[in-house]
């Protein structure tokens, strides 16, 4: 069971643990300027169980395809069963269309602001 804390962020997506997608995500996480140990990465597979992750401050969902399975939509923070969720671009889309990085960065800045972390 994952450690739960409202001062942590959960990032959900495909390809979060390796290859070019994982490298890009590492850069994205570094840009959050989060205190050590405050960001958890989870592969968004078919067996994803949301109940395991309640208690995190914000869930960052990478990609609308996965998000839509759970009723989450792109466009700022939203409440889902008491959890704050933000849907941003998928890692695959960011790699294929670098121009999308600007909107993903805006989403990450919102996360930093909401969490009280250093915001550029």
C-alpha cells in the first residue's frame, strides 16, 4: 500500500518508468521543484485501483485517453471523489509534438502553486 499524505503528488501515466518517456518525465518532475520524496510515479495500467491512492494532495494524470476511463477531463484542477485531479498531455504526445510542452508546463505550474512549492 502506498504511503498517503496530502502534501504529496501522484503522477499517473503510461511509460513513466523508462525510455524516452521516463527521461522526459524525470525532467518534468525536476521542474516541479518538489521537496524530496513528495512525488510518486505510478504506471497507469488497466489494473489501476484509485482507492490505493486517496490521500495525495493532487493527482497529475498524463493523457486524456487514460483520464477519460475514469471520467476525468482536461482543463485545470477538478474534484473527483474528494481528490484534486489535473489532466495534462501524455508523455507520448509530448515526445511527438514538442509544442504541447507549453500547456503541460502551465499545468505543472498550477500543481506547484496548489502545493505551495516554489513557482517560477
